[in-house]
């Protein structure tokens, strides 16, 4: 098996979700409730439509310069409404966590830096949201202590990457553990998952069934390519996210994990 090297830049699990009907919040016009705040379906649709329109414009411009005509499929971005909801909720909860901890979030990652890998013009709101989330992620990864490593958490990360086609499918737990090495980025992912889940519970997050389950946006470096994915939250039968130490650790951005193609 010829392995490639993946740099674990960001791997975070998704948020727990609650039934809208449980607390009487069941408006079909609302995508997500977070405490007294809400994100409407119209807001999600607007970000999605903007992403599709700006992507199509960019493709048309490139095709015109090349003297070709793009197909309808080529004009359609891979961005989904679920991707939009994942970003909006992650940013909201991430901001609440850093506010509680009194952390500063420098504006370091720009939409322009992510545009090529996202395959999305930097002017699109989707790209701007990604830049905002990437800054939050970087700060939180530096401050949260690592979580215990478990087979479930290792496989949750593996299956999320597998879903994108960024890793060989059908591997066993032992094979994945070997490829992931010491699993530092999985520990970091699980720690951030636990923090976001706790904040979701504290903030009374309730999600419209059409957008469940939520997934926190993540990515890994595969050579010169970024692989974007969402690591879904696993319920009580899923990965252990107990924190193993109270001391903050640095982000595993520079850590490499071997992953098979």
C-alpha cells in the first residue's frame, strides 16, 4: 500500500442536535435556533444562491477566455445548503466559546487565500464565512486540551475523509491507526467537538430536520490540495471526547498523518 502524507490542518466533529418540536420551536422557515438567535431558511438559501451564481460567473469567464462553452454541470458548484448551515452554526458557537474564554481572534485567513482550494470566488459570502471560521478554528485548536484517543474517534475522522474520496476506503481500525500515526489531529478534533457540543447544549441549539445532522467544516492538506469535509457528530454510542489534560496545547497544523490514496 503506497501511502501519501496528509497534514492535519483542521478536523472537527459536528454538533449535537435537538428536536425542534421538543421546545415548541418548529417553524419551517427557520433553519437553526441558537438560544434567542435564529438563522432563517431564507438566509441559508441566499448564501447558497450567491455561491452558485458567483461560481457560475467565474466558470463562464474562464471558459470565454479559453474559447469554450461550459455545460450546465460545469456551472454548478459542489457547495450545498448543508455546507452553509454547517458554517453558520460553527461560527456562531465558536464565537460564543472564544467570548467566554476571553480569547482574541486575529483576522489572518482571508477568502482570497482559500478561494482556489474552495473553488469559490473570494467575493462569495460562502468564501468569506470560511475565512471567518478558519480563524476561529485556529484559535480554539491552540487553547483546547487534547481528548482521549479511541477507536470510535479515529474511525469517525477516517470515515469523514473517506466520504470525500480523499483516503482509501474499507480500511480496518488497525490499518487506520497505523496510517494516522499518533493521532494527534484526531485528539484535537475530538476536543473541539466536545467543546462545540457543550456550547450547543448550553446555547439550546435546535435544528430543522432537513439540516440534520450538522457537521463542523474541516479540511486536511493532501499534498498541494486541500480536502474539505464535515466530520459528523456521533451520539452517545460514538467517539469518546473526554479531555485527557487541563493544559492547553498547540494546534497540530504542522503534524503529518499518513493516509492512503
